């Protein structure tokens, strides 16, 4: 654990990357199948809200080993995991553990979740167990481990419970950014255009803030919204547009409301794009024309300058910048 990076060992539904990215809102830098010796997997921990069913947990057992996925995450994402897993009110506890990647010999110091809350009368829902199995298969855990997961008894979920979990999923998307409870989500152009116009094209017709590609069905508009009132605080649009012959997304219309500028809204939006943007379909490549005063912001987030300074009429000096997803 260094430079703000934390290794997180997942053994339950968070093994499935779609759950980690979608439900938890966490985009790991890397993922490695691994084993945790001295602990045992149990599926008898009551859920965070009373449903009459259970979820995964690990408990100390010198004779056992738990297989799972070792994720490399940021300190901010780890804090969000602790929040959404209910560490603050005792749903889980954080444990520092030594985990060994499968096929390796050296251990990695990681963090995981454990709980003393157990009820042997409870069973996991079939839906939850399928997520655990899907994560194990996705990361190539051994067939015998997957077979053991499949042998765990499970029950069906009621319609009321499914609806309750949907409400919980919505709540999990809320994050604290600069003192604001916000939701970062896909948006429509109608939702973000007024902010884009006000911050990027002030004094000009609103049509000047409507860009080519905004209405392309492949374009992803993202917005940062106040959780309580739904007011938009920041926005960005990712438009399918090749870069030097490679499939890519072009970032346009990055804007933050003036009264919350330089408060972390823009950084949160750029990081959240790793979760919400399906850019693997376009090679994990993004590019933009960045205002000169914004270059250092993008560089902090892994973008690099690839052009000399140039002028955009009626807008000002810019550089072209590129970001490429690192190979995991």
C-alpha cells in the first residue's frame, strides 16, 4: 500500500467486475486471482438490511484458504467501499491480510472485509450466489472452487426484496465530493447544455454550446448532480471520434459550475468516467482539445500533451491531449 494505492481482496459478489464497477462505482487499476490462507469462506452473514437472506463473509480458520480477486484501488475508492459495505455502523470490519496471487509465492499486504455477525439459519439468494460464481469464473479461479460455490444451498428472492435492493443500489451511487452529496451518472444533452453554455460559451447563443456529435447514439454525456435537489454541478461528453485512425472517444464540453470550481467536482467526474464510459469498445483511448489553463488538471489524471499550442477561434489557446487506458 503506497502512493495512495490499496490492494483489496474480494471474495463475494465484488469479484464480478460489473458489480464492483456498476454497483460500487469502483474502477480498479488491476485485478489478480489470489488466495487468502488462514481464513474460511462462509455465506451466513445477514445482509446489510433485513431480508432473511445472507451474503459472503470470511472468518479466521488456520486450516482453510479463501480464493478470490485482488484488486488495486485508490484510497478514495477504498473509502467508498468501506462506506458502501457499512463499516461505519458495524456491518463489516476492515482486516489487514496477507494474500498470495495464484501461481506466485510472495504475499501482498491487502485489506478485506470480515464480520462477527453470523446466522447459520440463513442462506444466500440465488441471485447473489450467481454473482459470486460469475466473478469467480470471470477471473479464472480453479474449477474445484467454482464447483464448491455451486454446491452452496441458495433461496429465491421475493419481489419486495428485489425492489429494496434496487433502492439500495441507487443510494450506493451517492458520493461526497467537496462537502456535496452527489450522484455522477449518465445524462442527457438537455440536462447539461445550460451549464455547458454558461461556463464555456458565455454571452454567445446557446446553440454555440451544442457540439457536433452530441446527438450521436454512441455519445456518452456524464453529469455530476446534487443528490438532494438534482442540480447539475459538472458535466463532460465523450463523443465517438477516431484519433489518428484509432477508435477513440473525444472529450468535449468539460465544465464545472463556477461556485464549485476547483473543489474536486471535475476530478471526480474524470475518475468516474472509468466506470461509466464503455471505452474498451474504442480501445480505451480518449483525446481532447484542452484549454492551456486546464492542461495541468488533465496531466494529473494521466493525460499527455501531443501537440504544440494552437488557437481555437473565439475560444482561446489550446493543446491536443491524449489518454489511454493502461493494460491490466
